[in-house]
C-alpha cells in the first residue's frame, strides 16, 4: 500500500478489525477515495480525516455541519482548499468505511514534526 502524505504532528492511527487484522490509515484513505469515485485526492482525504479526528477528540457531541465548516477553514493553512460539502462527503465515507471494516480498536500513532 502506498503511503500518503498527511499533516505533520497529527495522528496516523491503525485500526484493528473484528477479525483481528490491523488496517493503516492509508488503507482507509484509499477506500474513502475509491468510495467517492476518485473525486478527491488521497492527500485531501487524509488531511481532512486527520484534522477532523483531531477536532472531535474528547467531544461528546459533534455537529457535522459545523465540523465540516471548521475543517474546511482549518485546511487552508495547509494549502488545501476544499468546501464544507466535500469535507462532509469525505467524513461520511470515512465513517462508512470504518464501520464496514468492523473496527473494534484504534491505536493512535503520531508522525514526527518536520523541521
């Protein structure tokens, strides 16, 4: 599996499925891109997923519309311009893929910050 660039310093989780297989974030990203018919790049999908996961960590309730708007704006410093509806579509595809994989555990991992 090809490794996709993401946002330095944000989580690069690995997902354990119900059949005790480990799946990388890059594999999930590939599945999301495929589910969206190739309408977004792996870079956009991965950065959107990373930033969204970071934004919701510790929250009990998530307003998906607000999250999509916030993530859309937060991606701009990364030179990624994406609209809230696209962020929303990526997140729905991500949740669907995680559910379809039967994820039972998420092991967080972090990429080192580049100098």
